[in-house]
C-alpha cells in the first residue's frame, strides 16, 4: 500500500546531491538494478532501500533504512543519506495545490513541556507555490544530538484535506536526526515530500568517508499513509510502534509503580521516610516500589559520586538498603532503584584508572563534574553490567535509568558518526541486560523524556513522559506523548499530596498539610491523569486521610481493571489536542474498537464550575449502550448519556483544577 510513495532516496557526496527529493535533481542518473539497488555511476556507489519490516494487522506503515556500499576503488565522502523519502503527496485532486489544502502536524518538546502538538497549513510552515524554479524552502524538524526529543518529537504528518489522506514519518534513533518537508516539481506539476535521516550534514555536521568495499547504514524510520486525518494517522503509528517494541512486561501487563521522587522525597530517602511510604504504597495497591536518586554514597556531591554506585547504607539503619528492599517484598511489592548508567562523576576511581573510558571531544573530556562513559568500550559495558548484577542479587526488579547529559554534536574520534556508534552501543547493552534478566523492568527516563524517541524506547519497557511537577500541566504532555509512543508504555507521574521541591529538606508531615487536600480535587485530578497511561504513583501519600486513601485506592483499582484495555486502545482527541497552558476544559480518549470501549478523560482548568456536552458520534456512531465506570463518586462530579442523542454525553465538574474519568460501552 505504501511502497509506491517511499521508493526514493536522498544522498549527497562532497556536496554533490543525488536525489529524487529536490526538483532540480529529478533526472538524476541513478538506475535501479535487478536486486533492488540504485546504482549511481559517477560515485561508484550502490544505494539500497531495505524494507526492514512490514507491519501486520491492517497497518499501512513500513520500517525501513537505507544502505550505501562503495563499489569503487576510491573513498567516498558521504554528507547525506536518507532513511526514508516519501514522495507523491498531493498527486491528484482537482488542483495540484489549493491554499490551505495541506496541514502539517508536528510537536514541540522541551524539558517539562513535552509533546506539544501544532497543526499548521503548508503555507504557514513556509511551503508555498512559486513557479518556474523549484522551491528550495523546506520545513525542518531536528534533534539536539543524543537528547533526541528536547526540541521536537521525531514525527511529522502531512494531511491532504482534499483527498482525505495523511502521510507520516517517524525517526527511530537516539541521536541526531532530521525530518524535512519540501516541494518537488515546478509550475503546476508539483507535490510535497518528506525526508527523514540520521546521516545528514545538517545533523551536527555528520559526514562519513566510506572506503572501497565498505558500507554504511542509516537508522530505521517508520513511514505510512492512511485514509483520514490526524487521528487516523495516530492509530496507524500506534500500531506500528506497538509491533516494534522489543520487550514485553514480565507478567504480560503494565505494572503499577510507586516512585519516591516526584513531589515526595526528592532524592532524600531515609529509613523512616521510606518505610512510611512503603506501607502507603502497598495500601494503594502498588506492585513495585522504586527508590529514586539519593541511595548511593555521597562523599562529595550527588553528581561527583555518580558511576561508583556504592550504597550509602548509613541512611537506612542497621540493615541498610537491603533492609529497605526486604521491607518492600514483605509488603507484597518488588523493589526498584534509580540509576544513570551513562554518567559518572569526574573524580570516580574508575576514571582515574581509565581516563579513556570517558567520552571526549577534540581530546577534551565532555562535561565538568558529570562526564559520560563510552559504551563502545567493552570494559565499560562489563563494569556497568556488574552494577546490574549486584542490584539484581539484592532483589531489584525495576531499574529507572536516567540521562541528564548530552554528548553534544560530536565526540572523538569521528565527530557525529561516533555519536551514532556510541548511541547504538548503548542500546545493544540494554538489550543484553533485558535478555539476561527477563523479569527485570527497565524504564527509560531520559532526563524527563529528553531522549524519548521510539528508537530508544523500543529497547526498554516504559518511558517517563515528563518531569513536570505541576499536576494541572501534565494532561497535555500525557495525551501528546501518546501520539508518539504506545499509551501503555507512557509512565505518568501521579502525585497526590504533593510536596514542592522547594521544601524537600524542611518538609514534615502534619495535620495542616493533610487538611489542604480534604476536598479530594488534587487527588482525583492526579488519578485521572494516571489512568491515561502506565500509572506511576508518587507524592506524600503517607499523609493521606481516610477519604484520600479511598480515592487513591479507587483510582488504582480502576487502573488494574482497565490496564489491558489501555494496551489495546488508540488515542483520540474529542475536542482536539491542547497545550500546556490551556485554562479551559480539555478532553482525551482511548478507544478500543474490538472491545467496544471508550475511556474518556476530562480535565477542567477553568476557575468556574463547568457543564459541557461532548458529541462523540465519531467514535460511537451507533451511540453508547451504558456507562461502565465513572471516577470519582463525589458531589459535584457527574456524567450521563443524553436521552435524545445516545452519542452525546453530558458532564459536570467542579471549578478547576478538577478532572473526571469514565468508561463508556459502545453499542
């Protein structure tokens, strides 16, 4: 179905382009051979588009990469090689180009403000018709080296509103990438196209000299085309990303985790605080208790002691950290721990003995106090593997892996190409650990989702969607992230009874603190957000009162009841995507056609009580049979199906921030 649109490539050798992407090069001399390769005679190179995987289950997407072989007898300097080029967008229709016909869907991303979707016309993106000469303008998304999602999400969709068709490309790599949309052709014979690449001089100056007989290969990309618009493309992409995940959860279903960091202990654990939270987490129904940073020896600072991973047993009484893990298991949960395996303190003994283990640029070690280890070196991988071995032997069955530094645009010895090599070596290491310990869950935190590309995530089990501390700003991040990777892999901070980081050293539980949350609105809002993905409990839930305990338990029971449904559902946006500063009423849904269930999420950030009607005919054309569940059961919250239109629901929420969750059965 999609093959006809993605049988092109883009390459550049010493600034000389060979392409079916730019109009001026449409007559390039590359010829296709019987084995499927394109031969470029003047460069003595063979370029092959490799269909890595055709996605089953009615999905239009393919994953593919491009391979270039130097078949000549002199080196070739390659400055660009595309993973995918999608052409033919806009072919057909009444006119080749109507103003406003094409809509580009893309998402900004930054720390604590991830996956913020925008929908703009091609003209507003800078793509518009000229005439005799081919347009040289492009619309470009890109990463900042190994923080692959700190500026944009690696997804671009182009919707043709006249033909009701949407094309998309997603890059799958944890290093420098580019996605560009451009115009091919001139006069009235024009079309849009999309290019995706990690081998591009525009990616941190990447280039590669390929010796005679050598080959290079791009990273993988996912590309697809569907009938319909944004939501239909999201469904197709979700299917593709689910099919490409490498690791299943140990018992086949998403876990319920408690992590003691966000709005809770803020990396300052002690025996007393940990035991209180362990008891509260068990009461809430958590299956894993994850201790975040602060557990390792701090002789100098939290950063300088990275990499040694020596346990600071003095924090945890006579039985040390092992005693905390034993307490977690005694409460029916499995213990987890925080790591940042690619980072090391500049003064750690290992680096003093082996300074070559640190990444360098032009001979200088990257970073100051925090440096990065070179995972291309076997001894580095062996050292970190022993850290996993030690923690696993202590009973740890969950690792939260952070990534709070970036390699930057290049590392030694070969610049951006070495960044690619290091990135791939790291992912191979994660694969090794997952194969060695199949009952160990590994979370990709990635500095609060700064490295949350699907190419990296596919090697892990779940992705933390954000480090966002304000709960009312989280829904746009959660719903936006679930476009980019599967909902069941989105770890959503759910932090009732929050303590801001400003008070992390001075906070003491008190009746006054607990009384601030008596109305339950904060707790409900958090639980509703957590129900939209993989619930990641936090907050000082040891301070809960009886009503708060009931609300938290009610939310976790619904999570367990419907978590398998989340894993089979697709994101929908009844009132459209929304941004982080939205102060109105916003909605999101997870639709499971096969089970006939719509999970509906409503968040009210308005200062007033809100009554609203939602027309959900697009998702329930025959109407709704019944409401299966509503959360919460509190005064001021209500949801009902309209008597005169069974596809419309009416809701009431208190003044914001407030939220409501419902599960509706389709007829």
